């Protein structure tokens, strides 16, 4: 019986070795499947590169837009501080026109025009407001309401107390108006 027992033990050992070999082959197959091929690695790196390149392009576009916007409104503080001077100039000219000194008026008018042309070249434009325009809260600043002289002026601009100005597309001072109620 020892031969039979030896044969059985040998068969059991062989079966165990076969099972271990099969398990090892399965593990090796799994290990091989987990490692990406060179082509997959190249594709992954291409994707990373494309994403990084797209991010950089977006960054360049964003900074360019911000820089252009900064240049457009860089003089906003200076322009805002010059607006009261322009108002005083207009009031002074209006008072001078009440007198009869035409030479002084002409000289002051030339200086006023030169100042306004220079500021216009830098992007400053007046906001046109006329009596009878429809009041728009996004463009006008209502400082008071008075009874409308006529029915058709209700809810409309009666008078412009202070001019408004835009620098490029941005309003830097809203026109102050009186509206009818």
C-alpha cells in the first residue's frame, strides 16, 4: 500500500503544484494587463499636453482681455477729476456770454474746445440728454421730481442739471436730471 499511498501523495502534490502554477499564471496575466502599453502611455501624455496647452491659451486670452480693459479705463481717475473743471469752464463761458466782451469769449471758447477735443481723443464722450427724453434709470441719475408742465412730460426729463460722461463704453459720471411727475 505504500506504493499506492506514495502515488496518491504524488498526485496530490502534482495537483497542488498545477493549481499554484495556474494561480501564478493568472496573477502574471493580471500584472501584464495592468501595465499600459507604450501607445497608451503616449496617448495619456498627449492628453496631458493638450489640456495644459489649452489652459495656457485661455490664460493668454484672459490676460489680454484684462490688459485691454485696463488700458481703456486707465485714465478714468484723471478724467473723473477733470470733469468738475470742465463744468466750471462751461459755467464761466455762460456768464461771460452775458457780457459784451467778444474777444475774451472767443479766446476762452477756443481753450474750452481744445480741452474737450483732447479729452475726446482719449475716449471721453458726453452723454446727450435733452428735455423731453424718456427717463432711464440705467443712464440717468434723477436728483428731483417736479410737477410736469405738460402731460406729455410726465416720467420724462425736464432739465439736465449736470452733464454725464462715458469713458469708452463705461459711464464714469451719470447725467443728473430733473424729471416730471
